[in-house]
C-alpha cells in the first residue's frame, strides 16, 4: 500500500512542477488584482484558461510517453535544426527575461519581512537555487521541494478562502462569461501568463525524466496526472481571486503592493496576514525561479545537442546561467526594465505560436504517437487553443508596435 501511494504521488510530480513554474509572483499579483477590482465576476476566465492549458499539457505528456526521444529531437528530425534551434533559443530568452521578475519577487518578499534592502536578497536566493541545482539527486530533491511549496500554497489559500466566506451566489455568477469595463488588460495578462505553452512544452521532458523511476502501471497513469496539476493551478488561482474578492473588493482596496495582497489573508491570520503572505510570495517566487530556470536551461541545452537530463553537467550549467543572469539584472535594475518587458513580449509573440503548432502537429502524427495520438476532441480543442494564442499574439503586436 505504501509503495502504491508513493508511486501515485510520484506520477503527480511533472504536473506539480509545471504548477510551480506557472504560479509565480506575477500570477499571484494578477489574480489578486482581478479579485480586488472586479470581485468574483471573472472566475470564468480561469476555467477557460485552465481548460486549454490542460489540453496542451496533456498533449506534451503523451508525446513524452509515446517516444524515447526528447521533444526537440523529434522536432529536429521532422523540421531540421532550424526548427529546434528557434524554439530552444526562444525559450532560453523568454525564461531569462522572466527570471528577473522571479528574483525581484523573492528579494522583495525577504526585504519586507526583514525590513532590509531587497536587492541583495535577490542575489542570495539565486545562490541558494544554484546550490540546490548542484545537490546530489537534483531531480528527486527538486520534486520534494516543489511538492511541499505547492501543497503549502494550496492549503493556505484554500483555508483562507473558506474563512473569508465568499458569496456563493457571486461565485456562481462569476462563471457566467462577461467582461467588466476596463478589465480587458488584466484578463489578457492572466490568460497569457497562465496558458503557458512554454511550460506545457516542458511537460514532455518532465514525464520522460520521471517515467524512468516508475512502474509500468504508474507510467500509464502519468499522462492523466497532468490534469491533476492543472486543476491545482486553477484552484489556487481561483482561491487567490476569491480571497481578494471577499476581503479587498468590499473595502475598495486596490492592490498596489505585496502588503495590500497580504490583507486578503486577514480573516485567517489576522495581524500576521501580511507577513504570512510575504512568506507565500517568497515560496511562489522561489519555486518559479527554480522551475523557470530548469525549464529554460534544459530546453536550450537540448537545442544545442548538449543533452537534456538534469543529471548532466552541461544542462546544469545552462540552468545556472539563467539563474545568474536573472539575479544580476534584478540587482542592477531592481525591477524588470521596460526594455526587457518589451523584449520578452516580442520573443513570446514569436515563439509561443511555433511551440503550439509543433505540439499540435506531433500529437496528431500517428507514426510518432501510435496509441497516444490525439482523439477528435483533443485535436479540435487544441486547434481552438492555438487560435486563442494567435489572437493574444495579435493583440500584443498591436499593443507593442501600434500604440
């Protein structure tokens, strides 16, 4: 019984790591702002976003199960080095850019907790991440750290949500599609950051890495465990939004800082709410910092054909470079500079549709996928998700270059 439970928990690891990558400080901030400004009226956005994220994450997981090769190797064989190189370099650039926000978020959390300058803490927390990277059995240690952080955040936000007594009628109404005036910018930001095809793409690598340590039965079940991870991501996002909707929205508190977000936890933690929220912000920042760098470093290393196993020194070196660059830029600027935001958005516009199309074409290829090929529902849903990505890309292009 103990072995079966351990095997089942192990099959959840790839999905949980993906949650940790996606649910970073920006996600907490956006969900809090949505709840504080618009109450629970935008819960439907979470449902749609998580649905499409689950479709693409599941596709990537099935690709990982169907092949003995890495996803970039399959792409290289189908479309040449140019396709694999474009994705690898693009993912590296995106992850390095977003790493700045993770390092800044961790530094702010510790700085406000200790009433000290935040910039040095961005360096310290990044050095801790690099030390973790070079620990023995890194993947096993990473899995335990991520599971602990995600479950802690899930528990804290769920309990707080229940204690804050959100309106049941407002929750039901929130699942009815509708866009309040002025909400479009935040909604686009939430969808774009949650429907992360870069994180979905990496699920294939996580599944292959984890499958080697599991029984045949657990490996077969693992393709469906990605759905569990995405449900956790949706529940956590909804809990943050509902906490802000129940506590901040009636009081007219606009989220301007981490302490403002922390007030959403006051029903459970009272005067200690701000400090405990900062601990939660630190946890989400650290998990995203580690997960984001592992994702970017692994895919870049595979793109240049240096390998993709987390036990390989070159792979760890690429991961460490992303952590270090994020820390250095966070220390220099203290926040993500405007030029870097524009650069990250520009690269994302270019690379995300390419990733989505590659996942769709490979998962529809019976010669590659065999019994793991998309069924009709999965294929149609993935096409709809890719269309959503293209619409978001078009809106971002309009914002970046025509405003």
